């Protein structure tokens, strides 16, 4: 069974991820240097425009949970 992403979880971002949230950056690609093995802490989880997204504390950016892997 898949684990739900919750605040305080540690995650990595999958390649090909895009930014979420409600800012003008929504849909822009996340740079390669941000994805991969770097670890991030989930600060909050919310639904924006019908997509469940997590706010990553170190980036202060929303990323759709489908692009995140809990470690």
C-alpha cells in the first residue's frame, strides 16, 4: 500500500517534476539540480486546482505529490 505524504516527511523529487501552487511559476519545470538525491522536508500538504501538492520547506515551493517519493 502506498504511503501518504504528510507534514514532516522527508522526500526526494522525481525527475521531470513541475512546480505547483498558485503562483505564476505553476507548471514550470523543476531544475535537474533540485531533483534526484537531495532530501526535502514536507512543511504542508494542500490541494491546488484539484492537485494534491506538498510545500517543501527547503525550497518554499509547492510540488505535486505524484513527483515525490517518501524516504
